[in-house]
């Protein structure tokens, strides 16, 4: 799918996984034992593509720069990505014969992930690739660590930058300089605790948005701290809920709405995610959502 870049558009960059999502586990797997799931599904995965899919459903132009996974998964994921309205012209074929896969396991309020990363995080981009784009969203901190040139690229193109965190045991205190260089940093509470343990405390970016699961979310700036609770609801699968939150928050933030409305929009999108299996939404775009919001 190709399109003329939109100044309202968001380019999402990060690893693109094939997500195998197992739901309804009675308990997390243990070594030497077999656990049976009630359901399984296959989706495009990774923070970048999940956020892009929810942005597209909200009616905001969404673009993706990533490597397609190796066969036999590439064509399946390509069809899903294009079906939801994501422009994938900046995606490239995998440079490896080994597929990049995440196994997500969900059951009884708990979840775990097993992931195989392969090759480079994202294709090399140029300033011309961002021509007409209004915002760059980096799907995980590990991608920025691997590709710090994304910061100079975005600043040179005059676009704002947001960054999700995503858990990574290999994170060190050196990431503080990278985080402080973005406009919006979007970790969850566990990730904030990990960074704090590394000595990274206080306001890490000009706007830090902390995702708190069922407790809602908090936005912190130099001058304000705003909390927004969520509405209790049944949960099918929490996979990708934080990435979906990112889409709602960013859609509102890029529309210059106040922080409380941005948080509410993020919570609302997270609520959509937890009521479906897998983080990737397969629903078509709904431009009327964005029109109502803006």
C-alpha cells in the first residue's frame, strides 16, 4: 500500500514479530511439564506495528518501517498490516532465513513472553523517508539503543518523537541520555521500577507517561502530574495493551488536547485491546473516531 505522506501521520519503527498468542492457560508453563491453552492465534506483533494498527483504526495516517519476518510468515503478516490501513512502503524483506517470533502466554491474570530477535531492528532510513510525516514513534527502547541515529533523523526532519520502553534485562543506565532526547517517553510501572533501580529517576523526558494497567495512567511534566483512572472491565488478553494505549494518547496529544483527555484516550484504546486476543487489531479504520476526537 502506498500513499502520499500526511503531516498528521505517524511513522512507527521497530521490530516486527510473528506473535503466537496462547490464551486461557491454567498456569504458566513449568520445565518438564505440559500446559494446555484454551485458545491460540497468530498476529503481527511488536510495539511499532501494534501502535500503528490502532492509530490507523482511529483514522490517523499510520506508516511502518520494519523488516518483514522470514517465510512462511511474511505474506500472512503483510496482508494483515495492509488490511488495517497501515502504509508499509518503508518495510523491507528479512535479511535472515530465521523467523522473528514472540510466543505470548496469558492466563489467570498473568502473562509471559518468549521472543527470538533476528538481525537488525529496522531498515536504514533517510530524511526523505520522513518528508511529510508529523511524528516518529519508536516501538521499544531496544530499537533506539540499536539505532540512535533515529534521533538525529527525526530532529533533522523537524518531527516530534515518542518512545515506548518494553522490558529488557540488558538495559543499563546509559539509556538515560537517549530517553531524555525524545519528546514523550511511555513506560509502564515495572519498567519505571527497573530504570529507577539503575539510578534513572525523576523526569526522564519532557513528557513521561506511565502506564499503570488497571489503575490507569499518569502523565508527568516539569510543571504538572495528571492521573487518569480506567473503568473496570472484563479482560480477555493484555498483550499489546500498552502499545494500544500509546496510539490513543498520541492521537490526542498530536491533536493538541490537554493531558487529561490524552490519558483518557489512551485508556480507552487500551480497553479495546484487552477485550480481544492478541495486541494487533484486525479491525478496519474508523475515521469518524478521529473526527470526533479532534
